[in-house]
C-alpha cells in the first residue's frame, strides 16, 4: 500500500487504518473510505487543499466575516488608533489610516499631505479630540516644537 508523495492522512484516518489492519471491526463506509485513501483519491479527508481553494478560503474569512474582525479599528503597538479606509489616498498597505489624521482632515475639509504631521497636544496618542490635535506642515516643524517644549531651544 503505497501513498502518493505529498499526500498525508489525517490522524483519525491513520488510526482507523491501523485498527482495520489488526482485525478490529470497521463499518462498511469507513472501509470504503480507507480503500479509496490507499488508492490516492484526492477527495478524501486529510488531503491538502489546492492553492486556488486556499485563496478562496482566505477571502471568505476576510473583513467582517473573519474571526478576528474588530469593526475596522486597529490599535497599533505605538498607541495610535487606525481606522479601515481602503480607498483613502494615504491608507497603508492593509487599508488603514491613523484616526487622528482622519479627524484633522474632517476638521479642515481636505486630505492631509503625506508631509503634514498631526501632533497630540497632551501626548496621549489615542485622544483624538480636535481640541487635542495640532497640525504641522513638516516633520521638521514638529521636531522644532518638541525641542522648544523640552527647553533645548530658546524662544
């Protein structure tokens, strides 16, 4: 009984085959499944899905249908909140945009430039109230603001 290369049986199928070999009772349906498995039938349990099937299974579990869906909101390891906006011009590769940038864009009525930086006044990165946000035109202006705050540059 040779098994085609790359074909693996599930643990339950292996156990059933082991029991069938030592004379334990196996029902007719199981015996037929074992016979087909030993012939290399790819419709058997324990066979690995094709690449196309794998892709379909993956797409079926994305977004709201997925088990880890949290309403399109992501909390980054740096403390920022991101919202799912896949059609936004400044979305990252997963389709998320930082919430503080969206709040500032909504307040200004325009899309922020990639060079513009939104600063949290109180330093709390998930406090995205408009009164807590300040806009800088460049990263350099933002860095200059922090240096003034820390007293490294005199006014």
